[in-house]
C-alpha cells in the first residue's frame, strides 16, 4: 500500500470512527457484489491475506493513505451505481460487464488495478453519467 494523494493533491483523513464505518460498509458491498476474497483484496490495493483479515476484524483502521482513499472512492462508486440502477442485481452485473465507457474493460478490472488512478477515473466517469441523467 502507498500513501498516494488524490488527484486534487490531498490525501484523505478519516477519523477512526469514519474509517471503521466505511470498512464495514465496504465489506457488505463486496458481499452484495459477490466478490471473492482475492477480488476484494485486489480492489483494496492488493492487500495481503493477513492485511485483509486485519481489516475485516477491525485491527487495521485506515484513517489515511491509499487504503482510506480507496474506501472513500468505493463509497462514491456505490453511491453513483445506486443512483443509476435501482436493482442491486443490475449493479452487481454492471461491475462485471464489459463497458464501452471504460474502453471495454469491466468496472471490477478498473478498480482492481494497483494504481489508484483507475478507481478515480471510474468514479469520475460514473459521476458524469449520473449528471447526464
């Protein structure tokens, strides 16, 4: 994991309470999206099994850095998908379906890149689609 800053230049800073709440939400989201543990670890920046377990058990509380930023981006992506698709099943399918707006890649592939810029681009893309309404 790295301490990359957002495209705006500032790294996110969460309180411990916010980080715990975001982490719980993301694990529920991964269940809804039906992600495997391996896929979940990749989306979270390539966490090791031990890091993933520590995060899941609440021992690892990401208040800054790459992981905190990824949690925030995932929440933003989820918010956009909820605005675009009422059906949880449709949101789940969209995550794994090739998408022309993503150069034929799936959202899961974009989110799984080790470089966080893919996740930023996905959130921006979804924000633009939501605004086009």
